[in-house]
């Protein structure tokens, strides 16, 4: 029997048999009937205890097998069948352990799937410009390419390299955010100055497209306590998204407002706004809406939300009235928390 391999049980059994022998010998000294009764009674007690221990041993072995199945096959365990008083604490703790392990397994599976999807998206985003660059280099090697055509190909090559550089840089920033290695250094900065710094790299593309850019503020003294460089990047990604979806001769406006709870920046464009299908997914990584441009990658808004949320802020998007997109970037004051 497997139970006899248990040293503790064997030691306990030997002690019981020794005590039975001792008491039986003492009982026989008083009389033969008393000795026989002691032997019979003692053997019955030992047999009952061995049977009960063997039953409990089988239940524990069954529980062990179920735990093994759960760990390797994610099969749930039914703890309602274990009612023994001595096992109550064990089963209670095991139920907590298995629940946590199950949740962790589900979370790991979700992360694994997300990682696989992200890697597929990243490889696709990198493969497209690499393929185009390879074709451009092949055409540049042809001796009969005219000077004008060569300059055009070089401009396209430069644009593709810039796009890849931005993509890789954004992916590195996202990975640093996920790993928690990004440090923010909050300092006081004028909200008006922050909007100007964020818009500076986009002013020429806006001008070429005929888009009017305006910053409206109750006062240029409205201050924010944020990390200037990271927050400017978050705002720049939003402005870039607005610029890509604003038609020629359109308008982008940044409105700065503040109250006792928070300071917010409202970024509104004169485009067509968002479709109802796109709104719930705007801040998901690698999500590209129906009206996304060919150069859109789908990580700028996701990065912006991560930057804002790490600084006690919120970022949301909605359709403006009567038309256009409206982004609300809100930072709560130090004594207020979301």
C-alpha cells in the first residue's frame, strides 16, 4: 500500500502497536479475559484509524492530481467536495492560490497574444518602407535615370528613412513606458508655451497645407506642472493627427482653460471628425481608422495617452460640434487626483 511508504504513518503505527502490546500484557497480568478484551479493542481502534487515514490519503492524492491538472492543463478544481476540518485551512489557501494562478495564466496568455500581434504589426510597419527603399535603390542603380527622377527618388528615400526613424523611436518610447523605466521630471511651465513648443515642428507643414493654427488662452500665465519634453511630445502627436485629418485651408485651435481642479487643453480641428466605429479604438496601439492616411502608423495617440496618464492626467477624444475632432488633454492639480 502507498500509505505504508509514509514514514510518519509507520512511526505512528509502530508506537500504537507497542502501546497495545504494553497494555495487553498488563491486562493479561490481571486476567486472561481482560487481556483478550484489551487486544480486541486496541486492534479495532488501530484498524479504524488506519482505514480513516487511508481514506484521507486517497483524498489528498486526488487533490494533488487535480492541482497537477490545473497547473498543466488549466482545469478548474472543485473544492466543495473537501469538507474535512483539518483540511479546511489547506483547501482555503489552495483555492486562493489556484485562483491567482489561473488569473496569472490568463494574463500571461493575453500578454503573449498582444506581443504576437504587436510584433506582427511592427514587422508589417517596417517591411513596407524597407520594400519601398529596396525598390528605390534598385531604380537609382539604373544608369539611364534622369537627374530630375534621381532627385525625386532621393526625396522619397529620405521621407521613408524619416518615417522609419520616427517609428523606431516611438516603439522604443512605448517599450520604455511599458517597462516603467521612463522618469518624468515635473516642472512648472506656461500652458501657452507648451502648446507653442509642441506645434513648432508642424508649423511649416501646416502652412504648406494652408491650415491656420491658433492658441486661445484666458491668460498666458496659466501654468502646468508637467514634464515639458514628454508632454510636448504627447501634444505634438495629437496636433499631427489633427493636421493629417484637416483639409486644406482648414483650422486647428488649441484652447487653454483652468479651474480649481485642473487645467485642460482642448485641441479642435475642422476636419470630418471620427466615425462611430473608430472612437472606441483611437488610443489602441497600431489601430488605424477608416480615414487614416497612408503614412499613419497608429501609435502616436497611444503614446500620448500613456504620457498623459503617467502624469495624473487624462486624454479623451470626441466629435466636436458642428464638425471636426476634439481632443481634451486634462491635467489635475497636485492636490487633486483622478
